[in-house]
């Protein structure tokens, strides 16, 4: 075999090896739909997840009508999520949304579409209720925020604002802008 034939043989062997490797990589990738959108690797209905910290204490609980896992983006996608945050035994918050997603580790959580936030243990009076959309929740820090319009109702008042930050540890709301309110039905 001369040098030219040896070079051609080596190139052909390398092409076969590279093609084989490329095909194996293609087989290990998740199949996409005809539109090019990724498909989930796992799917479940009527899900309840308890997200724990390293000490085994529950940070939050999430219920959802469906959950899908997308390995390419390490993303859990929820439909109709219901997120429950409890601080010790004295502060209980419920966050409801049309949809939402999080990374596999569960923090932060993005709630999308219409979002309702309720304080469930208001003691006396009407519990605090917030109607808004597109909320970023940081369950480990017990914080939430949005830049969207929000309506906040409580015992004898209603507030409207553009954006807020919530600190569930201290039961505190910071209203961002264009705040308007009514006390006991007065404007």
C-alpha cells in the first residue's frame, strides 16, 4: 500500500468512527416534536411534592394537576400548581397559579398566569388575599415578587399596586408603585 492509499484508508476509518459516534449521540437525545419543542422525559398527574431542606424539614409543599420533567433544561413544569408555605406553626400561605415551573432542586419557583396568594391563618378578621400574575417565589428564603399589577384585600381595606415584594417570614409586603387604596369602602 502506498502512502496515498494509506491516507485514504485512515480518513475513511476516521469518517466511519466519527459517523458512528454522531449517530450514537443522536440516539441518546430526547425526541422532539415536529415543531422542534422538547418533550418531557417524565410525566405525572395529581402530584404532591414535599420539598425538604438538608435537615429534613419541609420548606414547602406543592400540589399540581400535572407535572412534566424536561431533562435538557432540568425543568419541572406544573399545571395548576398549589404551593403551600408554612413558617413554624404561626404563618401559613397558599399560592395558586395557572401554571408554573422550577428547576429540579425546587428553588426558585416561577408561577405564571393568574396567581392568587392567600394568608390562611389571619387570626381575627379577613385573611390577606392578593390577586396578580407572574410571580417569582423563593421558597427557601420565603420571599415572592412580581412587577405585575396586583390587588390586595384584607380586613377593611383594598389596595391596588404595580408590583410588590412579599416577605412571608415577617408577614410584610413592600408595594412598588402606583399604589391606590380604599379603607372600609372609602377611596
